[in-house]
């Protein structure tokens, strides 16, 4: 038996007046996901346990079959793991976003508005130059910066403070940041790094060039998502299966590494709406010849949700359906010994531009299915599944993987 997990990150959302009281998922044309929902088993899963901040880290950890209450230590250590950054037992890793702030008074961060959590989805080549520049200017014996992908980077504080309260920048788009600055013992260290970055970044040649081209400058860093090194049970040890993961972002790649998956990098996979959808799907089909389970993660719907862009989110969902789900279905049509798990990791509603902890709709489809497994009839794949009766419910989302593999 072969297992394929297809994750449309943040593709679930809430109804919008602009769409006639429909969600982006309901408004998008998704014949392939609709087919799986009509012919497979539908249900809902709570991927974000009570008490956890909703995010792709916790949600994908749950989907992989691991209880966040037992294993989760923070977002940044997961990304650091994929990047090969070794953390000591007393080291704290922070996620370091390159952001664009707009100042409404003097050039003090507390007098700014979070204009763009991604600095206009800055390119990796540009951002790496900026992070290396920051590291050269701001690093200390206990502080070091590591370049990542696009706006997503890592800062490590050796012997640092873990219990600082830091807010994700995508949660405060368009808001004054003074109410969301770091809080707790050690906050001065984090705030001063952010402040100093704003003093040196605007004049960097990369930012001058971006401004000349009408693009957002990466004029500050924003630190958040901190935690200690991750310790996980291997997926093969847990389920007896070997696996591979395909994604464009270090977070999900780091989760893959943590459970012993092979990471397959696809040329042109960007984590944005211009990502190489078909390349990911074809890579998954090739990987299934070698691996028992392949986990395919597509970031694009989530990015559009954070940006509040209805058109981009619908396009991302439609591309995910046609180019990923459709390609996988077509590629598996000659086989019967396979199962597909289709779902978002969490909601990213356009109306709030951030993640929420709503239970998410899932579909399990098997090549052996000759008739619909669940008794509830469904018109298509959407958030409506979560409101239906006679569906399978996982209030502990990490138990869904057990059911997917063993049922």
C-alpha cells in the first residue's frame, strides 16, 4: 500500500460578502477535490489543540501523527533543524522575518505599523545578502543570524530566554506594533536587535534597489516563534513506513527531517502562488516508487490568506486542485493499492489574515473504494463538511494519521 498526503496550507477559510457569502474554497473550481470528497470518506480534525497558537508548525505536527502537547517546542527549532543549525541544550532559536514597517512618528519601532510581514515576498538572493549583513553588524558572542528562504530566517540566542512572549508578524498586518512588542524577561535583547536592524537596513543597496523598483524595503527584522531543540520519535519507528516530504518552506521540511523523512526539493517550488505545482506532484509520483508515504505540502493558499488577497487565494486553491491533486489522481489511476489524505492544515481566513484553530475538513480516498465510505452525501469539498453529521471526527488531530494508515 502507498500513502499520499496532500496539504493545501491554509486553504480553508470563512464566508465573505464579496463572494456571495461563500468561502474562497467554496468559490474556487475544484473538480478533483470534489471527486475525492464525493467518492471517499469525509470528516473533520482538530489539528490545533486547545491552548496552542494556531499555526502550520503545530497543525502539520498533528497531521503527521504526533501529539503537540508531547513533542512541540517552538516553530524556529523546526526550521533550524532543516537548515542544519545545531542547537545546544541551552540555545534558543528564533524565527527572524524580514518585514516592512511604516513609521507614523519618529523612526522608533514602537511608532510603526506592520505593513508587510514578508517585505513584499523578498527574493531569497536579496534576503540572504541582508541577513549576512545583519549578522556582520549585530552578531555577538551569544547571538548569530542564519539565512533561510525569502523572508524566513533564523536567529540563535545561546543561553537565551525562552519565555518571552513574541507575536507573529503575519498576525498584526496593518496594526501599530507598539501593543505587540516582545514581553517578558529578556525582551530588551530582542527589541534592541529589531531596533538596530531598522537603523542599518534601509540604506543597504538591496533595499535602495527595491525602493527604486517600486518594491517594499526590508527595513527591519521581526523575531518570534522561539524554542529549544526538537526531539522526535521516528516515523518509521512509529508506523513501520519510510517516507518523503515535498515542500517549499523550511518549517515543513524541518518537520520531515525530525521524523526521518527524506526531503525532496523541487526546482521552482517557491512557497508562493508562482510555485511549481506540477513539479511537486510529479516528484511525489516518482517518490512513491521508493517510499511508502509521501507528504506534499503547498504553501500558496496560506500566503494569499495572510495577504488578504481573495483573487490569489482562489487561484492558489484552483492550481492546487488541478495541478497537484489532479496530477496525482491521474498518475495513480493504474494502481489500486494506494490511499490519499487530502486536507488543509488549518484555516487562514481572508477576513482576519491569520491562522485560526477551527477544525479542518479532510478526505480519505482509497484506490480500492468501490462506493462512498461515509453515509453523508456531499456536494463537494469545502468547509461545509465540518458542519455535517455522520462524519468521522478526530478531536485529537494527531490520531488521524493512525486511522489513515491502519484503518
